[in-house]
């Protein structure tokens, strides 16, 4: 029904009730006519035998067979009569005409009054008794004077009627009814189509106009040619479309202006209007690529204002902001159009001198340094001498990446400041070829291990110490296996991978393994809780959350049995990113765990900021558990605090049973290590521990 157009709905609404009513009426009158024809045939039959019976009396009494034959033949001549029979008192046929269909038994039946005696699809028969008439003399000699005389039945007459003519009339009546219905429907359909078109066409024009508007054609209008309510709708749509088009053009202009402003703000420093660090590094990369392709070499100046903190501390941040604006204008006035000045942050600036190296670049640096030294900043009643420490480095084809440039420039600027401030120091871009080869080697080793599946994911099982576990709890780790090389543990592997942006790829391998294993366990109706460690890069990247969400959705899994672990050190140095990551993980239904917990003074403040479900205790708390009362007391305090906040505690690297018993007595929730189970390939552990468990 929802797929029908308005025109079809109008036609259906108009034609369907009318059609049903017309069919009902024609059916009623047709079948009424058919019944009437049948009734007329029966009335004619009864009338015929009532007429034939009295006039057959004399012939039966007198035995005038020929006269009776004449009556029978005359009766057969009547329309629709197929046979006429006269029988005597004994049931013997004495006169007959036509094709008789009645059986002999039916002709011998005794009738007391005229009635229908038989009927089939092809014919119908009626019969009547022939009674002797009572004269006046007969009544005089009647012995029972008080009772009325009963006429004597002296014979019977039967008349058969052919129903073919009746069927023809009924068929004709039905055909006329159908013709009337069809003609009525044709007329009604023509009227309905005309009415539907008159109503639907303006509405369909409005519908098409709305579709055009929604597709972006805001100049769409409809002809205002209708009257009544449709005319009001058409005029209203045109007025609305005109307003929308006007508002759209206004909004588009504002959006373009806002987009241009946002694009400018994304590339420029909001305070000084100079390029920001991100845009400067982007342009530096393009300039370096040009040099490596054979372009001209250039120089980079790194500037750090001297005594800037004194202005901030004495006069406040408003004065510091104004100083930064004035210094940016001062530096900009000394540069060429092709040079690039940027504010890297705080009181740090950088200048890229295009096609300028050697003595020329050094001269520009000295001029910048002299301008800063000679400048006096005045704020209210105070005057400040500023100055700038300048580091200079030249970019040539030997430089491989901008990090080398930034490191060299920063080192030169730092050396200038340590040398007494307000001076220029040069430093060439240097890099350790062996270290670069090692870096490239590490990057290729990790990438090859991931692509060739040589990164072995391992299981570190956990044992519940305080309660019977309802399933298996396991932490995932990994190690790098290479032919002829010793295995590389996950901690060392992540340290190398972090330097070359490969740590997220290792983390995703662990995430995929954990979610796939939980999906398999779910199909086997097993409980599997996985702890997945994550690197610093994954915690600070929004893509990690998106990847976890997609992975859970692809396996149709909830995240309530998945706990992501990261170290307390990451939380300390990336507090805002870690808190945001924790919030989004909780939104997915997953849990958060802290690794190496309890080793620092800020540990307990972290419990409220990220609300972890598990904490893995620092080895410094469990290493001397057996012989150090202070360690035992500290561990007990940590356990009481975490238990009070319903946080599960995990002790790692537990290799002996005595320590395990002490941890159990202290209330530690889980333990892992050689005393529990050795590390083994995750698939091997999964098949043995989960798939075959009861």
C-alpha cells in the first residue's frame, strides 16, 4: 500500500467501493430475476395441471381416449411443455404426448392436490388429481347427511416442462447484468481518472519539487495554477522555496567565510597571526623534498626570546601576549616575501630562509639578534630589554627528514642561550648513519614480522585467588620470532615500534586475537575474559577506539569481557588522552586496567580519573614480599584501597608457591607467573584450556 502513488490511491478509493456496490446490486437483482423466472415457471406448471385436470374428467369417465390424446397434444403445444400424460385411477397411462421423462413409479403415485412431483437440471414435472364432480342429485342420495362429500379421484394428469428456455433466460439476464456492471465501471473509471488527475497532478508536481529541493536544486518552483487548498499549497511552497534559497545563499556565504577562517586558524597562530608549528613543519617537509629533488638549499633559524618569563611574571600574561605580537612584527619587517616566519609555541619562533645559506643566512641571523637586543618593550610604567638567542642550521641533500633539522636547530638555539643569550650559534644537521640503518632495520623487521605472521601472540593465564572463576582469564602478550635471532619480548618490541609508528599495528594484532577468541568461546558457550595491553601511540590515537568498535561489531560481540591495559607511566604523561580513551572505552562497554600500579605517589589519584576495573601491581610491591615487612604493609594498604573501590588486583611474575599463598592471604584477586602457568602460544592455550573445558 505504501508503494502506491497518490493517483493510484485516489483511483482505488473511488473505484473500489463503487465497484463493490455495483457488483453487489447487479448480483442481487440478477439472482432475484433468476428466482423470479423459476417462480414463474412453477406457477405456470401449477396453473397448467389445474386447468388440465378438470377438463380430463369427462374423457376418463367416458373412456374417450382420443379426446384425452387431443388434450395432451394441445397441452404440449404450450411454450415450454415437453410432455403431457393422463393416467386412470389404476395408474395406467391412457393418453400421452411428447417426450416423457417421469418413471412409471412416479406416474402411479396418488396425489390429493396439484403439486410439483419431480425436477432435474433439464426438466421439471407437475401433477394433479382428476376428481369426479359431485352433482346435486348425488348429494341427495348421500347417506352421511351431516358430513361433506369427498370427491373421488378417478385419475391423474402430469405435465413436464423443459428448463432449457428458463436457463437461456437466466443466462441472458446474467449477461445483461455483467454488461451493465462493465459499462457502469467504464463510465465510473473515466470519471475517477479525470478526478484523480485533477487532484494528483498538482500534488505530484509538489512532490517532485520537494525532491528537487532536497537534492540541492533550491531554484525549484511549481506553477501556481490550481485553485482552493492546492493553490494555497503551491503558493506556499514557492514562497518557502524562495526563503530557503535566500537563507541557503546567506548560510553558504557564512560557511565559506567560516571555512576560510577555520582553514586560516588551522595553519596560523591565533595570537600573532604567524604560521603555527604544524603548518611550518608541513612547509619544511615540502622544502626538504625540493632540496632532495635537486632544488636550492636553504637555512633555518630557531629563535627563543630572552627574558620573556620576566615580562610574564612581572606584568602578567596580557603583557606577554602583547610582547609576542610586537616581536613577530619586528622579525617580519626584516624578512623577504619568500621567507617564512612561524611561531612554534610559547616564546619560540622559527624562520625558513629560502635560497639563503652560508654567510648570507648568518648575516640575517645577526640582524635578527641585533633587532631583538635593541628593542625595548614598554608596558605601563615599565621598560624591558628583551633579546633573542638564535640557532641556525643549513638544509642540504644529505638531510633525510625534518626531525633531524628540528633537532639540530633546537640544539643550536639551546647552545646560544647557554652561551650567554642574545647571540647566534650554528650547527650542522648530523645523524648517526649506523643508528639510521638500525632504525630502518627495526622498521623492516617489525613490518615483515607482521606481514609474514612471525609475531607470535602468547597467552599469560591468570588464576583467581579469592573466588572460583566463572571462566578463563588471560592476558595477551607477544614476542618476535626470527630465524637465527633470539626472541624479542613485547616490551622491547613496543619500544622499537613506538619510534617508527608501528606500535598500533602490533596492538591491533592483539585486539584481533582477543576478540576472535572471545567470539569462538561464545559459540562454545564458554566464558573468556581477555586483558589486552596497549602502547602509548594507541592510547593517544582516536583511530584505536574506532578500530575496537568495528572489530566488536564485525564479530557481533559485546565488550564487557575485554579489558585494555596501559601503564601508569602513560597515564602520567598523557593524562588528558588517557582519560578520554578510558571514557570512550567505557562507552563501548569494555573495561580499563592499569599496569605497573602502585610504584609512584600519584597512583591513587589515577583510580578516580579513569575508574579501572583491574590494576596490575608493580613488581616493586611484590618482589620482597617474603622478607620485608614494609613491602608487605604497603601491599596490604594498596589492596585495601583497590578492594574498597571494587577494583581487581593482579600480581605478576609470581614464580613460587610461598609467595602465591602470601598474596592469597593479603586478599590479592589474581596472580600470574610460573607458579600459575607458563606462557604458551595463544592458539595452543585456547584449544587446551577453553575449547575442551566443561
